[in-house]
C-alpha cells in the first residue's frame, strides 16, 4: 500500500479534504478507502476529494470512493469530488457515475456546498 501520496487536510470538525495524488489505482485504492473510512469514523460528514493532481483513475480507485459514499450520505454529509480533469470526468461519465457522484469544478464550490466559508 502506498499511502504516502494521499494527503488529508482538516477544514473544520465535520469537513476534511483528501488529495489522492497523481494516481488512484490498485496500488493505493485500499489506502484511499481506508482514509475515507477513517475520516467517517472520526465524525467527518463531508469529505472533499480534491483531484487537482490526479492523472490516472482505475476501477479500483473509483471503487475506493464509491464504497464509502452511502456512509457519508446516511450521516447527512457527502463525498464531493472537485478539480477533476477532463480525462477523469470522461472516465466517470463512461462508467455512468456523473449523476450519482457529487462533482464540483473547484474546491471553493465544494466548500460552499459543505457550508464552509472561504
């Protein structure tokens, strides 16, 4: 597991930003799922996944996010993706996930959705 590229930044008691790094694939999908689950267990309702640096997303990477969405939504929050490149958005579109996922163009838009003032 390569967790070193996954970084977390706390914004407030219920909101956390996770940056998955350049790749989210079989090598670190388990770490990503663990980081999200750990954040949820610690009481973070809103988890923003900032994909600004993400260049490659595999099906395992998608699964690491999808597997945790309902937990956040049941707690009154969500997992929000932001700063996704056209390539990443295309992958999510091919998988027919764009209507299911909460996707914002920028981190600022994601923060507004979470009620965080910038």
